[in-house]
């Protein structure tokens, strides 16, 4: 479904995906029935929850389509949306209580909140064996996209993701190290600003 309804820019064809919403619902139902086992690898758990988050976000948009922005909905991140091992989760809980606690800052470039300024939705699912490569690509992709970040050696205009989740990237020097690592920039004590965030829907036009 991702390869069919998501283009290379991460724009989503929600209008046509609506006709196959039942397939997406079935996928989410499968996720509910088959969570990763306790002894599964960290990569397996990360891939499972990233895919769940992205699928649930698409499901939320389809259930309310057409709309201009996920923010048109009341509390989109606080609605119960999946039940795993007899526990019900919201999108916010998946992000903050599960994914962010797994000590992998690159998740912020893999989960998509259906908005123009978000990291793009990949047109493939995340997989345990490919996860490190996929997360690296997603991070590099996000940093190199001038609509999301504008980077130069002495001036960084960053996505607000780096502001909102600053703790996940560590101290200021660790954050700069992270940006340098995934952008191949040699930073020279850069000035840092944050770009405004565009919450309009990430849909194909």
C-alpha cells in the first residue's frame, strides 16, 4: 500500500487510498494480534512500532478525509487507536512512552504526522534487518531537504523537531555532532534558528 499510495517525495494519495481503507484496517488488526515477542530484538520492536504509528496516522486521516490538516481534528494524538497485549495506546503514547524510551533519536525522522513539515512517509515499511540503513537514510533525507532544514557551516535553520525533542539528541554539542554526522557538514560554531512548522496535509495534489 505504501508503494502504491505514497510518492518519492512522501506525498500521500489519501483520496485513492480511501478505496482500500479496509486493507489498511486489516493490516492494523494483524499488528494487534502479532506484537513482537518479549525477547525480540530492539530493531524488531522499533520497526513494529514505527510501522504501527505510521499506519495509524494514515488510518486517522482516512477516517476523517477530506481535511486540510491533522490539527483540524480534536486531540489527534490522544485518541485510543490500537490495542496490543490487552493495552490500548494513543499515537502520543506510542511516540512518547514506547519509541522515545528506546534510545534511538532517529525515530523522529521515521514517524510521520501527516503534515508538510514532518519527515516524509517512506513508500516502504520499516524492517528489522534493514532498520539501521532505513533510519540512516530517513535522517539524511530529512536533513538534506531544504524545505525542512536549511544548513550551512555557520548557520543552521532547523526543523522544530530538534527544538521539541531536544533532549533526545543530547546536549547542544551532541546535537551538532548528530547533524554533522548525517549531513556531512563541517560545522563552524553555527548560529541556530528554528523554522516555522507547516501542518498542512501531506497529500498529493
